[in-house]
C-alpha cells in the first residue's frame, strides 16, 4: 500500500490527468462530442457554484457573478 501512496504523491497530476482524459473519452464515445461538452460544462458550473457556496457566499451573489444584472 505504501508503494501506491508514494506513486500518488510523486505523480498526482499525471494520474488525475490520465483519469480525466479517460473519462472525457468515454463521455465522447457514449454521448457524442457536443453532448459530452455540455455535460462537462454543467459539471464545471456545478463545481464553481459549490465552491462559492463553500465560501459562505449567498446564492444571490453567486447568481450576480454568473449572470450580471441587466440595466
């Protein structure tokens, strides 16, 4: 188990990049390119909103950042 932990510590970026690349490839094969891009965009938007909520920002402030109020 220590060998895997050492590999993770030394090559974390490579491992995560390979896993992410594999998942994107599977998404494209299963759903097609445009649907996969839409799904990935929704996931990143959800991550961004969740990150802001973790910082204790109000939902209104988050929506103002994403969709600026019109004049």
